């Protein structure tokens, strides 16, 4: 460019290409392939994208909706960034990102039953991104259950308790920041889908709870691309991995690359009313056997049964429920004493 030229030569930001792919009009825009999704998310996690670009990126995907290839690429980037130890083994990956609103998070007790049965469960999640929700991390703290502040701490808790909750902000803080953008953008983003698919410790079995049923097939297809050996997706109570025993349940599987569905019947002929007591005090009293609640106990047992059925495919539904009932009956009632 000559010294008297009026044409400015402005260098384009490296991340702009990914915004352009998504936003170049009705005819020019398209979805990412898996490699593009991986590279775009890697740049974001490495701090190589501006906040304005990230906001545009998230909302453009939100409008067109995620593809399995995009979710797979995003998840691979997150798992590469999380630096999870390769020698830390768990049986079950349990994501918790929605938060409860109508009922307490009874699935925490389901996880405890699984741990008492000898299964190792990794729970990962985020909290505070949506108002008027009971988040797993907050409830676990009030119950006196530990929260991991790193992978070493997580390993110790798995050895001692059989389960561990590690916040997303601990192993992927940038992704946690993106979830928190919901209050700014006013909408959920693809992060809420991809976070459920993260399996940082490469558990052989992955459970996912979603709120919107159309996303079930999306998660199945993404799990297939991610080569997860054993995945189950449900429309969980409040969007968490918790069965509502009042309703029939459809489970969407991806097992060794094969997609299938399974129906579980409702456990009660009539629906229960919304819970009146959402306190951790009521939860601990139920665990200790000081109070009874038909809905809560059915939710705990049937959610544990769902996990048992997925972890051990030799158990049919009735056998899984029977095993979960036995675990509940024989639980350590002094746990919160």
C-alpha cells in the first residue's frame, strides 16, 4: 500500500473465519465439520477468541441448532483441554448441569447407593447459571459431602467414598464462563448440550439427563462419533439424571455404536403433587429413615435401577429395580449422623 492510499489493510482476527462459516446468510452459512468444531472450541478454550466473537458464535449455533459432528468436535476439544489423569478410573460418568426446581435432587442418594454397591461415579457440573434452581454442588455442600478442587482431590474422594463431584470451573474454567453467559445472552447455548457429553475420565458408561426430548437423538449420534461404548440419555426430572416415577420413561441408548430405545413403565397410576419441602434437612431425614416419602424413595430407587441396568446389561429392568431396592433397604443410615 502506498503512503497516500486511502484503502486500509486491516488484518482479520483468526477466529473470525468460524463466525463467518456460521453467519454468512441463508445460502452461504453452514454447520462445522468435526475438525472445524474442534479447532474453533480449542481456540476459545485457549483464550484466542474475543468475548464478542464467542457470543456471536454461541448464538449463531443456537439459532441453527447443534449437529452431532459439532458436539463431537467441541467435546474432544474440552476433553483435550481438561488434562484429566489417564490412570484415574471410574465406572460411571454422571453430568449435572440443569439444577432442580420442583423436587430435591434425589439422584444424589441414587449415586450414594451405587457407590455403596462398589461402583465408582464421577459427577461433574456447574451451578448458578439459572435462577431459582437447586444445584447439585450447593446441595452436596449443605449435606456435608465434599467437592473436589482438583484431580488429585477427586482421586482421593473416589477412593474414600466411591463418588466425587468436580465442578466444571475446576477442570475447564473457560467453558464454565460460557455457561454463565446465559444470564447475559438470555438463552441456553450449545455449551449446555456439550457439557453433558463431556466424559473426562473416559468412563465406560455415561448417563445423561436432558430437558428437551428432541435432543435425545442428537446426543445418541454424538456419542457414536465420540465412540462412547455405553451411553443412556433420558428426559430427566428438571433436566437432571433423575427418573420421575410418575411417568413412563424412554431411554435412548448408544451401545457399541448401535442406537436403540427402551421403555420403562410408570410406577404409579396417579401423579404426586409437587414437593413442599426442598430442604437438605428433609433429605437427610429421609435417608436416615426418620420420614417417609413415596415419590422420593421411588425416584431414588428407580434412578439407581436405571444406572444399574446400564452398568450391567445382564440385569433386566425388574432385576435392576430389585437390586436398587435392596441397596436402599441396606443403606448406611448413619451416613449423615
